[in-house]
């Protein structure tokens, strides 16, 4: 199973990595429990920074598409295929959209929402 | 002529021919084969520098190898007819200094060619403009490429030889004792071998165009060669440790010569035998080649 990164594509390399690993899991090219290359190996092979691959793996782990098992390495999550369908970006947009609609219908202005959003982000950005 | 002398002359002639004639010729014919079969016009990515530069490199390598051959013959003749051996070694045997120093001289051209390959690959990376990069989504672990038995054998040989050496010398663990110093040198050398192996396995991809299959094959060959070298080194140190105890020091010089030949066979010989142009995918070096697969 091969992965390809185009440095000139509009999507950043970490997003391309996430997208291709999810596609491989969805297409059963990667089965639950299959081992994945280490961050260092993938970064070296693609000539990318370790942090770029680490970021992709961290987000995939957050979405429960892959799981890290300490020194044994990283593997495809047992529920990886189902979890691939969950689009965290779309979900975040939907939740925010609902909240904005609720605030607007209560008469809160757009600048007030912006200020509140920034304030909330500052308060919770460490989470 | 004593048995010790005869054995040394046979081993030393073999050392001269193997490391300063056979392997250099094999190396040159391989490079010339690549230059002829995969010319710069069709495979421009293989040559980040003008081809004339590589031809000069071949000429220099040939010249230094021939020089090594002449030095070998000169050492052989000096050892046979000029040198007073009683001044160099106990019991008047030929000193192992000669094959050891000569062995180091013989490896200089190979190290130079290795360094020039490294700088060629660095240039290749610098001029690489391909924005699409590919990699295998398969884990590349040590035991995916080499047998665990071979790794265990190298580890056990190392441990066995250290214990054997200590046993022969009454488990004298003082730092100044020969067997302890040999053990430390062995551990340091094997540590270096392990570092080189780890760099080969997890280090930077040196050739930006190399396919994943070729890279894995090359890494496997490197790792196996390093493990064989470790085993050879342990065996040699084991024999050296037994030297004084079993009165086999008349074999010292011949053994040292055989040791250098073993290093040559297990590094240069094993690599040239297992990494062949015919089994390498050169299409990736073509002008319009797709990204490495």
C-alpha cells in the first residue's frame, strides 16, 4: 500500500496524509490491527518533518482511526473503518452553526458573537 | 621457511589480490556497466554532475587501487627479504602489524568511493524538483528485513567471546587487563555497528528517487552485512584471546590477513553480490519518471 504526497497541492501535507490513510482504511487496503510505519520512518521516506507526520497521526488517533500501542507502534483502530466516516470538521461546523443561529435569534449581534467566540477560544485554547 | 611464514605469505598474497585487484576491478566494471547501460541522456536524474566527473572518479579509484597493489607487493618483498622479524614480534614470527596496516591502506579507496557516493546522493536531493513523494504504508522493522536468528547469533557470539576471553584469563575484571579492554573495544565497535544499522533502517532517505522495494532491499543487505561483520569481529577477537593461552601466536599475521579479507568479503563482497544493477529499478532516474514507487 503506497501513499503519495504532493508538496505543491493546496492541501497541507498532514491533511493529505490523513485523507489517504482514511481512504486506505475505508477501502480495506488497511485492515483493523494492521501496523503502520513509525512517524520517523514515514517522515524519512516522504522527506517531511517528523512533526508533520506526528500531527497527522495525532489527529487520526483522536478520530479513533488509528491507535498507538506504546513501544509496539501504531496500528489501525479496530473500529477504524466506521470512525473514518466521522468528519470532525463538518461536525464542528454544524455545532457552531447551530449555536450562531440560536444566538442570532436571541438578538445577539455579529460583532458580539465574534467577541464572545474569541474570548471563549482564548479561555479554552489550552484544552 | 617456517610454517608460520608460508601461511602468512599465502594469506598475504590472497589479501593483495582480493582487496587491491579483484574487488576494485569488480567495482569499476559495475560503475562502467551503469554508465554504459543507463546513460545520462536517458537517465539524467542519476547524474547530478557531468558524466566526465564520474569518469575522473573511476580513473582516480583505479590509480589508488593499483598503488595499493604495488604497496602490497613492496610490503611482501620487504617482509620476505629485508625486515628483521625478531625486532617486531615475539619468537621472531612475522608481525601482524604488516597485514593490519596494509589492510587499512587497502580500504582507503573504497572509503573514498563511498564518500563520493554519499555526496552524489546529497546533490541528487538538492537538485530534486519533484514535488510528489511516495512511501510505503508498511512498517519497516529490523525483523521484517533480517532474521531474528541472525541478530541473536551476532549477540550470542559477542557475549560468548567476551565470556570466553574472561574465562581464559581467570575472570580478572580490573580495567587495565587485556581481556577487559578487549571486551570494551568489542562493545564499543558493536555499538558503532548498531548505530550504523539504525541509521540505515530509520535514517534519512539518501536517494530521493529510489523505489521503496529497492530501498528495503538495500537496507536488508546493509543490515545483514553489518551482522556478518559483527560475527567475524567476535570470532577474530575470540581467536586472538586464545592466542597466548594455546600457543597459536605463530598464526597471528596470517590470521590478521584473513581477518581483513573476511571484512572485505562480508562488506564489499556481500554488497556487490546482492545489490545488482539488473535487480534495481532505474526507470525512476528517467527525465519523465513518475515519483518513486
